[in-house]
C-alpha cells in the first residue's frame, strides 16, 4: 500500500523528492501519513478536497481487497523561508 501511495503522489507533485509516506500498522487498521513539499500541498488536496478524496478511495479499494481498514492523513508541511521562495518562483 505504501508503494501505491508513493507512486500516485510522486506523479502528482512538482517536488517528487520531498514525498514521504509513513506507515503505522495496527491490529485492524493501518494509518498512512503523507508528507509533501509545502508548495505541493494544494496539488495533493485539490479543489474542495477532491484529489485527496480520490487518493483515499483508490487506497480503500486496495485495502478492502486485503481485508484491512486504512486511514490516510496529510501532514501539514513546515513552511520555511526557502520553501516560500521556491513556491514563488
């Protein structure tokens, strides 16, 4: 599942090297925390949250096939001066 999420995210963002997916496996539920560059957070969430909802739907189908429950969280990026300058270019 982690590989699937990374594959989707890398192809959506402008800074693929900054994509990270943390996996926390529980007894019944797996939690995946997505982190991306601050400049890409809008691309991941999408207009009215449509993009992240689509990513969650794809992952949910895969999880159902494996008889697992999942939760996908988006980690709020830490904004630094350098990332602000990069996003303004």
